[in-house]
């Protein structure tokens, strides 16, 4: 997969879904030029939540993470685009909504560390692991075929597409 087709995982957590912010959050990613390669509304099981947050298992907040992500429906999204993981993290903002700058998703809509609306993979390696955890191969479109594909030539310059 080329650098223009890097994929990353985003989860609009139960607070974002319950507050009706899914469309607004998706719109920000699409306006930036990312393509949606997969998306689904899910009720997260305890087992999936524990596996997803396994790296935090020994931390005191692990139980709260699991309880929160399983507290209501969430929207799981596979995004695709150039340097997707890094750029998406910048759009999302720091973990705490109180510390996230205006213009970021958390800075504009969150006031909490826990109820911070959204999860975004923190590295390409994490994205690969998380995407495999949340999506089967059949649930993702082929690279370059996600939503917004028609605008590809308007988002990336000639030299970008040559990579």
C-alpha cells in the first residue's frame, strides 16, 4: 500500500455517538481529504474492549476504559490517506478535551479526559493491529476505493501521486 493509502482506525466513542456528533466528525476527516475504507455501528463487547485496550491492562484506569467504550453504541471507521495516522491524531487533538486546542475535534467538543469522543490509532503499527481487530478483510474496500475517491486528484498534487 502506498503512503497515500495508509490506513488508520478511528472510533467515535459512545459519548460522541450519543451526542449526535458522528456526522460532524466524519465530515472533518472527509473535508481534509481522507477516504472512508470501512465503517460500522457497533455495540462493543467486554472481550473486544479488553483486547483493544490490552496495553493499559495494568493501569488503574483500565476498568474505566472498558466500561466506557462498552456503555453504548460506537462507530468504528477505517480511514485512508497520506500519513493517515499522524494527520488524524492532529485533527483529533490531545486526550483531554480541556487541554485540546480549538480547531481540533476534542478541543471543539470535549471537556473531559475520559469522555473525549474519539479514539485514533497512535502509530501505523497500532493502526494495523487495531484495524485487524475491528474489521475483517471483507468489511474493508480495496485500497484507493473508499468514499471521496473521485476527488483524489484534487487533494494530492502530481508529485504526491507519483510516490
